[in-house]
C-alpha cells in the first residue's frame, strides 16, 4: 500500500501525532512515554514561547488509514542567526521500519525546509537546548529518562541510508552515588570556597528560590553559550521552564554556589528524581492513576535513581574546582534521600570539562546519542 503524508495542523491530528510512539513502542521495556498533555503543550504555538522565534510543521505518514510514522520540521531563527546558518531541524521522529515510510516523511520535512530557504537539515533536535536532542545509537538495552527519547536500532540505519552524516554525539553516564563525598572532592571544595569566597545556598520552598531563578538562568545562558546549537533562553522561556520543572524539584538535591559578599551565582547543580518507571506506568496520562505513580517516585524514598537535570559553572570559574563544591553538597544529600545511582543528561562528546566531572566515581558511559546533518 502507498504512503500518504498529511500536515498535522488540527487538534485531532496533533493528538494522533503525540500518541503514535506510545503505540509503536507498546511493550518495549526501555521506552518512556512523555505525558500527552505536556507534549501537546510543547507543540502549541500559543503555549510554547519558543514560537516567538521558531517555525514548525508536523507531518504524519499514513498507510491503509493507519498512522505509521511522524516527523516535525522546525526552524529556530534565533539559533540560525547566532550560528550563522540556514538550518532546519527534524524532531519528534518515529516510524515503522519501512523505506517507503521513511522516505516520504523526510521528503516532506526537507521540502518544507527548502521552501523556507534553508540549505541543510539537522537533528534530531528540538526547539531549544532543553528539548529532546540526539538519536539513540548505543544503549538500546537501557531505559530512557524523562529528558531523553528512546529509539529502535533501525532508526539509525534508516537515517544514514538517506545520506545523513554525523554532526555531533552526546554521551550519557550512569554513576553510583557514594555514601559520602570522597576525601579528594571534600578537600578541594573547602580550598575553593575559601579561595574565591563562595558558599552553598540551600532551599526548602519555591518562595525561597524565586529571587534566584532569573540569575540562575542568566548563568545557564552564559555557561551553555558555546554548546552545539544553543541559543539563549528568553524571559518568557525561562518562566515556561520554571513552571514545567520546579514542581519536580527535591530541594535536598538543589545546590546554588554563590559569592559570599554579593550572592552572585557562580554555579548550580539540580537533580530530579528519576521518573522513568512512573511515566511507563502512567502511559502518557495523568489520570486516573498517573499522578499517583509520579508523586510516589518524586517524594518517596524508594526511588533509587536521580537524574542530573542541570549542572552549570560560570565560564570564569570553570576548571577551578567549583564542581567539587556541588558534589560535596549533592552527594550526602542524595544518599540521605535514598538515591543510589545518578543518570547524567546527554553531554557533548567534546565537552571535556563536563566529562571530567565523573573521574573517580566509577561512572559508566551507557548511552550515546547523535545529531545528524544533511545538505538539501
């Protein structure tokens, strides 16, 4: 049967777009579904502030009146201006293992990108650096986190068959959480605190951290500026992500490192309880029981894994041991909360400063993700 491509522009087709991978991966023990409402919100031009500088077109592939694939084509005009490129992005890409389906999906995305004056397409990449990035190419027997996307091994083969070539890889690490901070890190933390006049700030509520939120994201913009494809978050985006992620925080594993005399933030470490198992049980829905599974893994002490959501150090303090202060606070707090393993977010392969953080922690690189690029 031939493949038909439609633009998913109305509410019904967008819902099919969001729900397709849940069906495609039914029964897969490593796939973690997003919450349907959250993903619909991400794709909503009225809700996601990234649309202030992004364009998007969603495509669904049908065969015999059944959805067999999906892809989003995105243009981030802000990132293109910063990186001096005319790049489109492909994202939210899922498909059955069928050449005709894959060809039709990517032809549609590429045709749209060409019509907008783009000369290459890269991905998988989302609207911003805080969205899903990279195609899983190693670690197919490892469960995903809520910040990453699982993919079948054939995705890589199909995308490379179309002539896409590697642009960059991200590594992910699985890290045992020791009972206490290693002596070396504790000593470095004390030396660095005294040398630069730094202290750790801890919080117990949203009200306490609110005065620091804008400063934290300003630092994130500075620290992440050199990273692949990054574009600074706007105030509207900051507010959007605060609303999305702050309810997930466990204050014990949130650390801000500030100057003692000015309260200027020089580094931060933010952990979030791993919600992979809870999201699998929820199957994309908060009701009737999804909220219970999520709340249990967020607040309980039986969840053994924590996700290292964000770690950042001001450029002028990088390579000076400030990360030891984060670890000296994070490790005992995480262990006390019952966490025994930490999952890193994807880290760029050339980011040696981040990779060096895990020296001495018996960290296992257990997943690799890749962004591809093709001239069009």
